[in-house]
C-alpha cells in the first residue's frame, strides 16, 4: 500500500505542473481567440497576434511615434485613467520594453546588520530627484505571487548578483525551489 501511495505522489508531482501549465495556456489561448468572436477556432488568436505585431511595427515609425506621444499626453491628463495607464505601461516596459528594469538582480540586507538577505531587482539607479542621490530602489518580488515590495536602499548596501534576471526571478517566485545555474550564481559587490 505504501508503495502505491509513493507511486501516486510521484505521478502527481509529474502530472500536476504539466496539467496546470496546459490548463492556463488553453484558457489564455481561448480567451484571446474569443476576443474577435470568429467562428474558426484559432483564427481570432492568430489575427490578434498579427494586429498587435502590426501595431508594434507601426509604432516604431516616425509618424506613429508622434501619434503615440499625443495619445500618451491625452491619457496623462485624465486622473484615474492616467494612474492605470501609466502603471500598466511601466510594468510592461519593465519586462519587455526598450527600457527594461528587471535586468539587475541584487542582494540586499533584510533587517539591519544581521545575516539575512533578500533577492530583488534595481528599478531606479538614483533617487536624485527626491534628494537621495546615493540611494537606489529595489523591487522584491514575493514568492508564488505577482506582487512584491519596493524598498529604498543606500547604493553601497546593494550587492549585484551575477546571474540571469529570468533565472533569479524564477528562483524567487518558486520560493527557492528552482535552481539558479551554479556557473553564474556568484555574488559581486555593486559599484552603484
């Protein structure tokens, strides 16, 4: 009986992540496919991807750049809409935009001079606009969550982590279960 339970648990560890991943992917695909209400399965998804790609191409032209600037300016005049729009835009730019912010993984002290440390990402190299030129902002993602905390540290208290940002983010989000490749996991002191 014990052996059967062991086999079941091993099977569960193998099947559950695969099933959850497939379920989420299918749900996202179906949701995107349903946006246009086309009767051919998959066509809505393909058209949506093509339209977004076309908009991306057009947005890189000089004419569209001025149009996007006008849209930004108009949206930034609306109180609640400005907050939602700018937060969403900044979040997407942090991960996939030209000005990525989650590309500098760091190690910061957790509480005072003790040995505990936290992994995060520098989002601002200087807070000179706030009168804190020697400080940086560090975003600390929470494990098993899409949220986190933004903290301010003296630049001298921050240590750069010599690892790929995606590997460090996966490590944090998985609660430390995912391995960071050993060849690049050395910690080096930050120069600021």
